[in-house]
């Protein structure tokens, strides 16, 4: 072979090597582009997930705050109601003592009128009595035991014998448990 032929042969493999290198570079670039696209897709998925979680958290926050606000409005006057309970107790004691005195009929009517007006006003604001009667079963979750006395008969053992103070609820919340005496 002549020198020219050798040069051609030498140039041809170089040309093939250059073409192969270019093809490999294009494939690598496509792979890099695909991986860049895949990376962007992964970022989009991650951001969507993050957004959905944040949106759900915000919705839960709104529900929780609205529930707390409603609860606050329901029990806004709780302190005032608790402060009024001793006044109700005094009225009830006064009525029981006035009923014993037959000469104070007009006084009893006046006190009863004021008592009923106070009870009606407080009931309109959500206050309600917890009904407890003699002979009801004692439940530590619903009653406050002040003392225990020997039961007058076997039927009243472990049951309520007397109610010392009435219990009251404001809406669904108990603001004062009934104080009772139970038989043993």
C-alpha cells in the first residue's frame, strides 16, 4: 500500500471513532435530558403531594377553629352561671323555710316569682338541672358523694339517700355535679 492508502485507512477508523463518539454523546445527552425530565416530573409529584398535605392541614385547622369558636359561644357565660349557682341555692333554701311559715304567704309568693324569673332566664341561656332523686343508683362519674350513712333499709345500700346540692349543666357540659349522701 501506498502512503496515501495508509492515510485513508488511518483516517477512516478515526472517522468511525468520531461518529461513534458523537452517537454516544447524543445518547448520553438524551439520557441526561430524560433524567432531567424525570427529575422535573418527580419534583412536580413531590410538590403536588406537599400542596395536598398543606391544603388538608389548612382544612383541618379551619374545622378545628370553627368548632372551638362554637364551643366558646356555647359556654361563654359559664363563669357567670357558676357564680349564680349559690344564689339559686339560697333561693331554694329560702323557699323551703318560707313554706313552713304560714303567716308569710305574700312573702313566699314574691320570692317564688323572683326565683321562677331567674330560673327561666338562666334556662334560656342554656342552664339545666341534673335530675337526681332519692333511691337512684350512685355513679361516681355523675355524682359527688359528700358522705355515707347507714342505709335505712337494704334497698338503699349503695344508692342516693339525700341530695345536698343540685347539679347543673350548661349545654352538654356539667358545670356542677350534684352533691349527694349515699347509703352503706
